């Protein structure tokens, strides 16, 4: 009889953020375990009850499966091993609560925790009695070796498995880090069949910011980031090493989604897609040559300092219609602090070129870094309002475990503990100069004022001719703009608190 394994993507306790998207990390883990002939199921506690609200946790509405439903699923599956994902610092408590629930009900089950937050906080997390093992860093090879050892398939001792943390005779043992997979193409394609693709495909267009086409599916074509931003844990998770699937493998996965799931839009969620521009061009060329009819978006954003007119043109031909730009700040002092190599003047030129090509533009700006002053934030707002992008999300900086900024918050005495369910739209962290409540108010006002600016500019004939007309010359873009005008108008006319 095959050994059974359940991989759990937790429910969600952030009422104002929607993370409904395929848990691709678990899909990769499922694929490698099935290749080793294990019986694997993925339980996405959020997708299984996407629209259901189950009370509140610490003031945050919990959405997803109830405790009773989770226990019932475990009873039905009867797994010997349970893997739980813990990627986000602000959502770690959800992962831990699920582990406690299952361990209390099924004390004999072996519970494995993995993901970014689990990696960075492994030494503390392993003290929790509900957690038996922590898989650190890249998980595919480590999980297979761990399960093979626990099931007796191999005689490899736990102390010889790289990349795990566990308790041994009452003491915490931290094995050495595992080497990264050199060739990502050696991994099987994600196990989409184990996922609730029906739920993702029916609802993903609501998540990925006004998508043009539906259904939308997510992909990750590379891992890591070579840059040095202080607010992100990615550089430490992957040790600033960037690796990628080959263009051929990327297009193979796109064709799988288009042909098997009738996907019309792909959301590529790479941390840094544009590191190798020749690879980007080859991916675009293959999509064009093979006449794959699909739209492309990049929700994490494309690094503005690597965008050239040539790359933009290629991406448009391959299916790009909207671009996300992680500019982060319009304050040069803050840019130096966060170590972001953005040239603000060049970025304006890039935005103007994108507008002229009829590409919808969506920028990200972050305010509330620990030392920012009112004047620093105003510089960002002034730049953002004058940038001529179609849409902006203003975020509040968050101290993410594993980031350089997390340590700065601790050093400055403004991080007494990890604030569960704090997020970029509703922060619970004070800065050196502002309370959390003040920052939340500044963000809300910045967002609403930008919407008013957009509506005012749209009434200007010259602005219309230069920035809006190029986007509505095609029927496709005109319909898209008409469909999503409510996303611009409603935040202005609705009250701040619903």
C-alpha cells in the first residue's frame, strides 16, 4: 500500500487581501512525491471554501475551511504525513493553528512545515510541539529524502538530510543547508491535477487586478533575485542566486495550461523575470512563432531599470497588455535606503513609451519605511501623482522575517513581536516617525487622492489624446477599459470604511 501524504495550503485570515491563486510550491512538491510513487493530495483550505467566512482571528476575518472540515478531510484521506505551507510572516499563525489542530486530534501524524517564513524562523518554530520537522529553503529534494527516510524506503539517517530542522532527544538539530537545484528543468511540471483548478480558474481574474481575459492561471518560471532590496526576504531565501526554467520549458507549461485548461491569460509570478533578457526574448519568440493565443501579466512587477523599448515591444507581441511597475518610492533618499536601483527620470521615459504603445500601466509605491518623514512620503506622492500611470497601489512597508528591514525594526525598538495579520493595506507596525494608525490614514488618503487625480486628468483633452487614446484604438482594449472603470471610480465615491 502506498504511503499517503497531504500537503496543506492554509486558510486566510486577512480580510482585505485576496491570495486565491494556485499554491505552485505545493504543486511542485506533489509532483516530485508522485514521481516517487507516493499517494499525495493537496488540501487548499482557502480554495475549498473560497467565499466562506469562519469567524475572526485577532480581528481579522478568517476565510476558508472550518476546523471541523479540516479534521474531516484528514479523516477521509488518512495520511501518515502532513506538510503545511508557511510562506508569509503575517500569516504564520494560520499555519501554526492548523498544525496544532491536527496534532491535537491526530497525535501520531508527522507534521512538516516549509516555506519562506518557516525557513527564516525555523529555530523558534521547531520548539512548537505540533511541528515535527521543518524543511528549509528549496523543498523538492529535501522532502523526498525526508519522507523516504521516515517510511524506511532508505536507510538515510535524519542527521544526514540537508535542509531540515528537527528535535532529537529533546534538543534542536539544524542540519546544514541544502544546495540549490542546478537545473530547474529536471523538476517535473507542477501537479495541476492535484489542485482545485476549477476554483482558481473561475475566480483568479478577481485576484489578479482586473485581468483582460478569463480564465487566468499562475506560473513561476524562475527562482530568486540578484538584487539587494532591504524590505524583501527573497534575496536571503535564495541567497541572491537566480535560476530559471529554459524558454522551451516555460512555453511547454503555457501550452499545457492553454490546451488542457483553456487558459486565456497567464500571470507569471517571478520575483525577477527580466534578469536574462535573451531568455525573455526567446520565450516571446516561441509564443509568437507557435501562435499561442494568450495574454501575459506579471503581478509582482517587472524591474523598471531593465526594461528597454525593444523588450517592451517583444512582450507586447507575445501578449502583454498591462504592465506592473514596482517603482516603490519617488524619494531619492528612500531609494538609497532600500537599495533599489531605480532611475526615476528614466522610469518616466519608460512610462511614456508604454502609454504611447497602448499598454495599461499599474505602479506600486511603498510608504512608511522605518525612518521616512512626512516630507519623504510627500516626495513619493508627488512623483506618483505626476507619473501618468493608469493605476497605483500604495502599500505600507512591512518588516518581513528574513529581510534586512526586519532587523532594522528590531534595532530601532519598533518590533516587539511579529504582528499577526498586519499587511500592506492595514499595518500594525509603528515607524520611527508615525504610529500605525497614522500610516494607515496616510495610505488611505493617498489612494483616494490618486483616484481623484486620474479622473480629473481624464477630462483634459490633451491628456486624453496623449495617454488614453492609444489604449482604446483596439476594440479589445476599449472593452477592457470600459469593464474596469468601476475600479477607478468606486474608490473615490464610496466612503472610506464600508
